[in-house]
C-alpha cells in the first residue's frame, strides 16, 4: 500500500496502514524474558531495515525506471507518493531560469532571477536512494550565466561545478539522493555573484522522503493530507534620496546599488513566496479540521522562526533531517539560514490561522506572513468565550 499526494489543491487519496500489536503476558513468561524478546525483535527489525536500505542504495541509474516529475509553482507541491514502492527511480526534472521584474508590494518592483519563474523555485520531491536527473535551461533572452547547487547532492559543489550555463545553453546532470530530509537549492556561480543571485530570489527546496515514509521516531508512520511549500526570501531594494524605493529598467542597472544594500544586512522586504501578501487573504492556503498538513519552509540566507498562530508543530524536523527523531508539540521552531525544515500539524479548529516568521517585526512590517483558511466545526472543548466583553463590574 502507498499513500499518494496529488498536485495541490487536490486532496490526498490515502490508504492508511494499520498495525496489530501483541503483548506477552507476565504470567506466561518472566518480565526479563519478555524484555529480552522485545529487544531481539527490535534488533531484527533494525537489521532488516538496514539490509533493505543497503539493497536500495546499490542500484545504478541504468537499472531503474525513469519518471518525469511535473513541477508546480509554490506553495503547491508536485504529485508524489508518501511511501516508496519497489526499486528507486530516476526522477527527471526541468528548471528554466527567468530573469524578470516582480512586484514585492504595491508600487515596489525588483528584478529577480527565478527558477521556473517563481520565487522560490518549485519544490522537488523524491525518495531516498532515488536519482534526480535535472536539466537546467538558461534561455538566450537572459543576460547572466546561472548554475544550481543542491544541498541534497554529494560532490562538485552540490552540482554547481557541473551546471554553469551561459544564455542560450542547457545542461543535464544526475545525482543520487542519499540523505532523507528537506534541503535548499540555489544558484552559486562564484564569488560575489553567489549571495547576489540568492538575494535576487534564485533558490528553492527539495524534499527527499524516507522510502518507508515519515515516522514519529518510535516506528509509527506519519501521513499528511496536504503539503505546502513556503519559501522565505530577503530582498534589498535601494531607496533614493527622498526615501522612495528605486526602480530599474534593466537587471544589471540594479546590481551595484543592490550589493551595497546587501552589505548592510538589513533587508527592505522579507517575504513568503515572492511578495507581501502572496499567501494571505484570497491567497490563503486551504485546509480542513482533522487534516494533517505538512509545511516545508526554506530560507537560503537568514535564520527564521516559523510559528502557526492558533496552532502548533505536532512533529517538527527543524534541522531538515528525516533521520532525526522529530521534535513534538512546538510553538515555534528555528530554521537556520541555508536550510529547509518540515513541520506537521493536524488542524483542530476552523477559522483563520496565521503562519508567520515570529520575529514579528519581520512578519508584520517586512512581509513574512501567510494565512491558512481552515474549514470545519468549532470545538468548544478546546476553546470557548466564557463571557463577552462588557463593562468592568
């Protein structure tokens, strides 16, 4: 059986696995013997899992089925299985660089270099021991050379050494996803152009799921009904002598002044998914009471601290490694700059939830805020207004 997630906003068709547990009565065997049997069973299960993992890791790309993954703009995620079946696969993806202007907020425009035209670039999803075969396209209409460094890849600067393409070129390379977790990818063409390209929005994330799916750290499977990808970005838009944000007709016209603004380490905007309000109001992410939602959150430059106002992180992989035992029941979690985290929450109340960077200055005054619109029935046992506002007695 396998759990499959369809491209958002479609809901998931899941077949949840059920596990039967057994116990050994103390009257049948001594407590020490029962403990020994459990230990042996756990050791056998661990050895079996390791042997299976070793088998999965030993396939070469030419032995495996190829699958094209259709990437989608964030916060949506591509169609994928939560639990892998059979052998690893070669996942083929295509990223095309677009140099363009975007509107960060009303009247404020900025030049960006965007993977597939979006900031952040699309989420890539695979399973541990899969191969990712990535084609990077740099259209001749662009003016700069670009490449890609994937933090999930091993060797050659994460692929950066193998993927530098001038305008009018494309390149294809393949890597094995050896580590399970959530990882950042970004452009890294060398020197000062590395932070500049990242600050111009050229970053995204890849999620490498364990082949058996997510678990709670105690061997129990975790499933999600929806998944959303939130890419946090810091922008550095220069101002003129009157304090107004400047606009530039061409990408390279902005470079010198943007670099000067970057050196202050003081962003003009810190936004989710490319613009102030990109995920608020009519753009809110939908969910339902009772649904478990997985949030993948990346920040290629700066530390951030996601928080769900009105909710929690039931299970959180703050460092991004699915090999780690997830932290539980967190109010806020830290995402280090240059990394991506995952958090799973089952919504228990309807209404508007705010998903924010809980440096509230950055959330409210800089733009790092999103909304989740949750449908369902209110539970008075969780919260109720005992008495409406009235004059003080």
